[in-house]
C-alpha cells in the first residue's frame, strides 16, 4: 500500500492517517471522504464503469464513500488541473452570489422566526 498518499481533492498529505483507510476517513484539510473511487488505484476514467477491477461492484458516485472491497489508495490521485478548475468555479460562484452565499441558511432562520411571530 502506498504511504505517500495525498487527498484527491486538495492534494494535502494523508501521512497522518493510518492505513488501510476506513470508509469514514476524511481529509484533515478539506474534510472529503477518502474511501472513494477517485482515490483508488483501480480508478480509470477511460474504461467501462471507470474501474479496472472486473470483480468490483459498480459505484455510480465516484466521489462518495463506498464499501468497495477492492479499494487501495492511489498515490497519484490528486489532479492539480482539476483542483484549479474547481477553485475557478468556486470563485465564479462567489463573484456571482457574493461571499455571503454560505450564510444563506442563517438568513432563512431569521425569516422563519419573523413569519412565526405573525401567528402568535
């Protein structure tokens, strides 16, 4: 098993985690689950079902935690191009909706309490 693995999403080192990775292990930097197809040595976007392991069950969501018994973490799963594209998308969303887009849930709570006050 590789010991120099990095998070597939942010590229942070996962040396502090014990191997084998459990289904619930998450990246200490970006908090994504790590027992996912995109993090596996058998993941290959150019083959059927994006998996080179013939006996593995099909997994439709390649970035969601799964129970695959064939999972082995890959040392080369981080793709800097993809990470840059993800960050550009986040920046565009922030420019479009503002930096308070993540605080929309707290605004909804205030609106709900105002509406509930009408019925008291």
